[in-house]
């Protein structure tokens, strides 16, 4: 309630706002024509027509990109910017306080201007998310936020964009945008809000495959895959069956869908940036070229599409209120990413098991890998889990050196463990009658339909959990977000009938991770992460290697007097169990060589989950297909 004097003032303001808004300019309808015919050269040419009024026009290049959790709009790759009115060039200047803001002087008598701009896509590594490499000789992904500007003063929901696209000869495409006309490689899309345009990437390429994931059901879902070779598209049928199961199992988990039709926009290329980015009616996921035809690579990416698909519910439909901004210039606040990303990771992993994309053992190996890395994390002592979420807009793109001390984006993985714990508490509190699935129905379920955003706060999450099972959820989450350990939150693993243990055997997942990424994970033994040429990616602070003086950026050139190789290094760890002598490393550091003696005798150590027979196997029940 508002006290009476303020109520009168409020009502006067309300009337004034009504009067002002009835005279406010209608949001302009903008066209953007994108020429992607030079995609293999990694340059995209856009031409926009923007209705204007005379005076200074302020335009923004999208800066805070939904799902990227930071000011990552690739302004450094905007080039060739020119404005004209009736064919005459117009003056423009970049804002002195914000590099994503452009001011254009519009003369009297002008009602529309043309803007031309190029997006120069990074060639090779560099740039993150949609600002990373997006094109090869054979394919491209178009993220509309990279190829347009929008006028200040309007919400992205209110601005209407009519987009068209010209592709290289012979390239096919897929997108959740509605196509109105197509003539060869020239495609015209139906008008949509700027919000939906930025939310609807287009994938295109010479080697292109569409895989239907629903047979007759509504709403439909399909994969639109572009690859750098025809061979990369030729996965065995059971691979696609897993993703058909995913669509079914996810529908059962939530009880409703918040899209009209869904597109997995999926890139198979070694030359585009690798990530997954969620959208309401699609996801833009990019992995190695041979991922779908190589079982090892498939295992490594088994959680990617499941995660991104869950985001249609958690992140797009339901979104933290302070992440749901009205345009791309306003900063986002990331404090609730433990729900947005953390719960998405948990549910994505659960669905990878329910759909058969991961076997139960592969699912457990993935949980063990997460648990071990977080259970041996010195950075926890100074930085709590909440801060890993709060800090992300400023800290994205941090290098992997010193990661164990800096901490990574731990609200993804650590919240897999926390939400598993929540799932087991719900089951305990309700004598097995309810689970996280009931929370999903309440929070993300009916009625379903076309994309919309329903925001939430910390209190909304706590209240919905209490609707499922009465418990001190506020206390649970406050403790889990702010504690400093020691160790990871392993209560969910334990309550679901399993234990985290270490032995000398690498799991299938550990072997695949080290083999594919050409690295050696000795984090849980000597305390080193190495490239397979011996260069040190990270040391675990407090570990034997760190205590001996080894640090990131150094390079091990010899182990116990013999030239470094992966086998020589592993043999030395193993042999150290039988001797009191330290392991001797000759290490190069900024052109100097030194010998480090490491007093370690524990052999190789790799994490696994093993059954605790004193408790029921709830973990297997959690990932059983519904
Ligand atoms: Zn995510």
C-alpha cells in the first residue's frame, strides 16, 4: 500500500504518463537485408532501413547478449559503417562513454535513413559466443545481433524487424524464423520483434541435414545440422534416436512446451567457435566436425544439447527478473545463475540419462568428474559459489591458468551437485512421493504455447520448492551459495546411494577427455593439469606440485631424468608408490631451467562413484526413462 499523499502524486503522474504515451512515437519498423554470400571470406554485409525523425538519432549495437551473461556483443568486428539519407552521407560519432552507442545527425525533412555495415567474423580463435568464429568454407551461423543496430528509446519487444538473407550458391538453411518467400538462395522472413530476431539464429551450409525429432506430434522439433563434410552428418540411427527420446522425456519432465516449433541449430566444424547458446525456439550449439560419428567425441558432448534444450524452459520462458532486460544496452545481473544455469545443467544431465544419450555408467562418471574437480578446489577458500555467478559479466573469458585458485564458472557444475541434493531432500521429505520433477511441473509447466517470458526471484524459487516439499529451502540455498567448504557439496551423491572414491583406473570419460583434448589430468595426485607436451595449464594450490614450486605456464621437459612424454610421466607417478625418493622434474620457465623435487607417493588418482549398499540406489531411479 502507498500512503495517501503519494497516492495522489502517483495518480497525477499516471495521467501524465498516459498523455505522454499517447503522443509517443510508435516503435519504428526496420528492415535488415543480410548478404551472406561472402561467408567463406568471413565477412557479412548488412543493409538496414530505419524510419527516423530529424535531430540526433542514437543507435545501439547489441551489447548484453541474452544467454551470454555479459557485455559480449562483438563491437570490434563491426566495420564498414555508413549512413545515408536520400543518397547523401550522414555524419556519425561513437559515444564517448559507451563504445556500442552510435549517434547519427539526421537533417530536417528526412523520415528514413539507410545504414550499411559489415560483420567481420573472427578468422580462427578469438572472440566468445556469437562474437567467435561463425563461418567456414562450407557453412555459417548467423546471429542477428552481430549484423544490426537498433534505435534507442524502445524495448526490443516493441521494435519490428523484417529480415531477408542471401546465401552462397547451393547452401541450405534452417532456423526457427518463419519464411515468407524463397527464391533460390534469397530468403524473406516474416516480420518479428527484435527480441525474437536476435533469439532466432540461422544455420546454413553446403553439407546440411535436417533430422526430424518428432513424428507427427505437436509442437514439432528437428535438428538442422551444417557440417564441414558430408561424412560428419552420417551418424548411426541410434544417435538420432537418443535426441528423439530427449524431446519426449523433456516434455514429460516439464508437462508443457513453450515454443511453436523447435530447432537444434547444430554446427559440426573444427573452425567455428565452440559453445552452446540457448534460445526460446532453438539452440545454437557448435562442436567438433566429427562429434556425431566418433563415439569418444559424442561422449564428451553428451550433455550439451540436453542442457541447451532445457533452457527453452529454464532461462528463456522462466528467467531471473534481473536478467530480463528490455533491450541489449541495459546491464544484466547474474546472481540467480545458480538456477538459470545450475538447474539447467542438472536437468540436462538427468535427461541425458533418461533419453539414453548417456548410459547410467557414463552419467555417473560425469557426476564423479564434477564432484572431484569441485572437491579439490582451493579457490573455494576465498570465493564462494554465489560470487562465481555475480562476477561472471566481468570475468568471462578468463584463461584456464590459475583456474583452481581463481575459480571457474562453478555455478554450472557445483549446482549439479546442489540440485541433486535438493532432489534427494524432496524425495526424503515426501517419503518418495515427490521429486524435482514436481518442481519442474509447478515452475516451468502449463499452460505452454508460443514464447513468452515469466520472470522469477529467489523468493519465487523458495516458494515453489516449498509447494513441493516443506523444508528450510532459504536456509539450504543461503548456506550452499555462501559457504567456503572445505570440499564440494556431496550430500546429494551420498543420499542417492553412492560414494565418491579415487583409484588408479581412468573412466571411459576421463580417457576420452584427456585423449581428445591432448591433456593430462593429474589434479588429484601430484596436483597438475598438463598439455600432453608437458606444459603446465594449472597447478592445484596446496598440492605436492604447487608446494614444490611448479606453476602455470612452466613446461616439464624431463621426469626422473628422462625426456617428458605422457607415458614417462604416468610411469613416474605409478613408480613413486614403491619408493621414498621424490619425483624429479626438470622444468623450463621463461627460458630458465630448474629441477623440482616432488614428494608424492600416491600413484595416479581418478574419481569414480561406487555404490553405498546401505542406502537405496536413488541415483539410478532419477535417470530412469519416464
Ligand atoms: Zn546454459
